DNA sequence: TGTGTTATATCTTATATAAGTTATATGTTA
DNA sequence: TAACATATAACTTATATAAGATATAACACA
C-alpha cells in the first residue's frame, strides 16, 4: 500500500499549485509582486526545483502568474499595460486597437436579485454594490454595463473612488480591495434595446444588441462579480478564439 | 558567438514542435492515429525524451495532440466523442447538454466573394463550395449556417456525401478530405433577422439574432473554412470563458 | 560609460519510479 | 478440450529529482 493508492492522491506539483494559490488567497504575494525564486520555493516546500517549475508553468498558463526570464515570476495584475484588454473582447472591425473611455453613471447599494445572487453564491437580498457605466469608442457610446459585487468584500466602495481612479475597473478592484479577477465565464445573447439602453447608446428601441452576462472569479475559483453588458455592435464585434 | 545569439534562434523543443507539425501536414500521422512513443521520437529527432515531452505537452495544450497514459499519444480528431462540442459554443440556458440535429439545405459551387476570399487567402472569384444548413435543438431551428470552403482542397464534395455522413461536419472534412480543423476565430455581432433567416428560424423579420463569423484553421495555421452562423438565442446562449 | 558579478528563469539531458493499458501466458473449472 | 479467470510481462505516459549550460536583467564598481 503506497500513498498513490489513496483516492485523494494528488501529484506533488498539484499540491504545490494549491499551496501557491493559498498564499495568493492569503495575500502573502499581491498582484504585481514577485514571488520567491524557484529555488527558494523548492526549499520552502521541500521539493525539487523541477516540481516547483511544473506548478508555476501551469499557473502561468492560467494567467495567474507571469514568468519573466532573468527577472523572476510575478503575480498577474490588471494594472499591467497589456492586461487592459485581457477581459475586454469587444474590438473595432477595422482592427485598430482602441481602448474605450468610461463614463460612470451610478454606484448604488442594493439587495441582490435572485439572478446575480445565486451566481455569486450569495443569499437573495444580500447587500451588493451596483455599478452602472457607459463605455465609448471614439466618443460614441457602445457598451452599457451593469455590475454587481458583494458589499461585504468591497467595503467602502463609492462613486468618487471609482471616478478618481485612472485605470480599469479590475485594476481598481485589485488596488483598493485586494481582489484580483483571474477568470470569467460569459453567456451571450442577441436582444432588443429597451428604452433605457436605447437612449444611452443612441439607438432606436428594438435595435439588436449583444447582451453579455459575465461571472468573474478570483483565486480559488470564488465568484466575486456579476455583470451584464449591452453592446451596440455597429463597426464593433465581440472577438473570441477557440482550439 | 554561440547559436543562441542567432536572431532566428528557437529552442530545441520548439523545433521539434515544428517537425511534428510538418508530419501532421504531410499526413504521416492522421487524425485518430497514435504517433510514435516519446522514446521513438527522441531517437528519431536525436534529442532527449524530456525535450520531446515538452514539445508534445505544448501541442496537447493546443488540442492538436491528445495524451493517454498507458496507451500513447494520438492525433486529435473531430470523430472522437468528446470532440463533438469542441467548436460548438451555443448551449441551452438550462444547462442540459444537447447536440443539435442538422438539416442540409444546399451545397453549391460558387465564386468566392471578397469577404470570405480574403480571409481564406484566396483570390476574389476563386472557386468555393457553399454549404447551407439549419441546426435544430429539440426540433426547433436555432442556427442557420452558411459555410465556404475552397473547392481546390475539397474536390468532389457534394450534397449526398454530406447527407449520408453520420457525424459532424468537421469529422466529415477530416475523413473525406484529410483536413483537420484545429483552431478558429470568431467575430460576433447582434443583427436583425432578414426575410430568409426569419423564415428558416421561425422568427419575425427584425428579430435580434447573433451573427457569428468564423474562420477555421488547419495545421500550420492555414485558413480553410469561413462560415457565418445566424443564431436565434431564445433559451440558448453563446458560452465562452476567458482567463 | 562600460565591465564584471550575481540572480533569475530557460533549456537540455539524464535517471528513476509510478501508474495505466494491453497482450500473452498460465492456470482453473466446467 | 473449451471457456474463463488470473498473473505476468512489456509497453505506454506521468511524476519527480538532479545537474549543468545558457539567456536575460539588475546592480555594483572601476
């Protein structure tokens, strides 16, 4: 009888992955930080450098860590330049890279509706913040976002904080609340513009819009954001790849 | 001065990846086949097993190869059971897994319009096959597909061949023409249903539909299929994930 | 300004053991 | 003998360790 016969057997590198993830959850290393070198981690976890490397390789493949030859391994951050487009899949049809400008419409405290509550593992009626904003390309409004986050995890969030923050919303969540988004699932439908979004997006009511529902997760696959984006896709597309 | 200073330097494992890909392009190993064992490949390419392993690891991560412990490493195929949903991102909202039925509408030989020709690296007016079909879930039509493939690479394709084939279209392309789709890019918009698709999908004209434009690639990143799908997303969504 | 030092990740090879699969040999039983 | 079960062997990939050479980056120092 050896340890591998155990039904709960996990390879060493997988256990190392979990230990690293736990340090990320605990905030021992925060987004942007360098984590210890492979050799240091190997000593700490009492395994070989190769095993640490395999664990880091997989976390890097999941975009949770970033390796830089000669420099070290870093915790992925939305504050990095090339991270700005990581979760933004709407792009111009002509291929020109353009980052949208954001206009904050409102930040309110609400009771979570059943739909977003269940996806965020909250009780219906739990306290959430509801953020509404409008994203524009070339000055033309294209995306109307409604964003729900649990109030418990985003204590003190308000209008002014977001308005004064220069970077992306996920970068803001990271720096002010220590919550890093690492993964998201999206469900997309085509819907008719209602009166509110028609006015905001400068389209007639009934105009087809892309409705993009997202749940975003932080370390340990914990859901911490629900959002619904309504997108006017004239000269823009939602771009994705599969393999 | 060592070889690594060369601007065209590629690590060994990357060169092995290219050699394996070339064998796939040449048809030495076809979808579903087992490729030689790591040890055999190491001997053939005069490198260590570890280097072959790294090359195979990356190709497996790209879903080009599939590893099976104890059995061997296989060329990914659309004829495998779990491949059926690999490129189908439309799913029921209630989470029930259901594979749509396909009704073939037409197969015609056409001159490539500028739009699909340029994406397929063809001259405008080059000969293509145009396939039209309707996909239904629970008997309800949901997706109207128009598919363009270069006639040169799909010689002899016709209506009856597709109609008699039991599996998916990509499985059909593989078995009859030796062309395996390994990657695809999609651009999605919300559009109004025109008269043709309105009738086919049983929706009123003007109904919002998802328009999904796809370019699919085979080994060596060669584009070999363009398609446009018009999707009625009532009780269905386009599902995707990002990290 | 340049040059060497140091620390990092990267690449490559080598070796050993574990675990999953399959075919074959060897029993055992009807 | 024939059918079936079991053990064994030979293959595969998976996991883990070790060691050395190389590429990249940062820094100290002349």
